[in-house]
């Protein structure tokens, strides 16, 4: 082989090694970044058991609500105003018909409404999700 060919092969090999090492480094760095961003700690506040009437019906809903938060300090605020939380959930429920609550879509919509209303009342973005431990319509 001539010197030019050896030199060309060496340069191409060097560039390929740098590209591979750089790609591996970027992949590891990106994976670590994702792991750091997904390590959010969640806290839970149990509102308790509630009963509510449905709109234009003689049906009653029994529910047990838990609020998921990403800020532990908000639990104290929620505890001190549990009556307000129950009132707002009851107000939302009394404007729902049995048909509004049917299926997974109905429950997801209700969860979103409750989360939005409570976030508005407490002026926070710490409320991440609403869970129903019990949800019975009778």
C-alpha cells in the first residue's frame, strides 16, 4: 500500500472512532438527563369519602377521592381547607348527569375538572392528578 492510502485509511478510521465515541457520550448524557427529569416525587392527600347527588336524577354518587401533588407543603393547605375541597367536588358532581360519568372518558373528564378547579382555588400547579379509590353511582 502506498503512503497516501495508509494516511487516508488512518484519517477515516480516526474520524469514525471520534464519531462513535461522541455518539456514545451523547447517548449516555441524554439518558442521564431523562433519568434526572423523571425523578419527581409525588405526595398524596386523601380527601375522604363523599356522597353527592347527580343533576336531574335521584341517583347518588359515593366517591373516595385522593389528590396527587408534587409539592409536600401543599398537603398542609389542603388539610386546613378540606371542607372547601369537598364543597367544590360536590358542586361539580351536582352539575353532572349519570351519562356524563359513564365510561373511562367520563371519569377522565371529571378528574380533569376537579384538578383544574382545585388548582384554581389554591392558586397552585402542584396538583397533578385526581384519583377515585371508590366511585359508585346508585
